[in-house]
């Protein structure tokens, strides 16, 4: 995919915010993206909430050892397929035109 955007989101015990974060990606007016969420050994129900989303563009990567946000981002970058990389923390949200504004 030519202008695919790989969105990198590290997550650790993010159940309080992760749904709003994902919803803000799903509401993007630019829809050529993949969302790589790296769960860094959460002990809350973050993974369960993420797994409820039925969208093939969302990829949950579960880690077996806690590595911290920086390394979680690096792991996702290595798996990214996009021409572009965008970072979105699990407790942040984007306005619906964020990707479109940056791509065009």
C-alpha cells in the first residue's frame, strides 16, 4: 500500500484510555493505516478491550517481558509495513483529520 501509515502505540495498563485512543484512529478521514499496539505486560484488562475491536488494521502485539515504552515502540517499528510512521500514546487521542492533514 503506497501511502500506508503505521501508527505505533505502546500500551501498559491503559484500560482507562485505550478505547478512546483506538476510536480516534478509527474515526480518521484518511483510512490507509495500520495500528500496531504493543502491550508491555499489562496487568489490567487493556488487552481484552483492544481485542474487542474487529478491524484487520489493528494488530495487538503482546510482550512476554516488560521492556518499557521506548523498546515497545522499536518493536512495533520493526513490524511496521507503512511508508510513514506516526506515534500515538495510549492515553492520547487524535482529531479526525490528523492523518489526512499530514499526508496531503
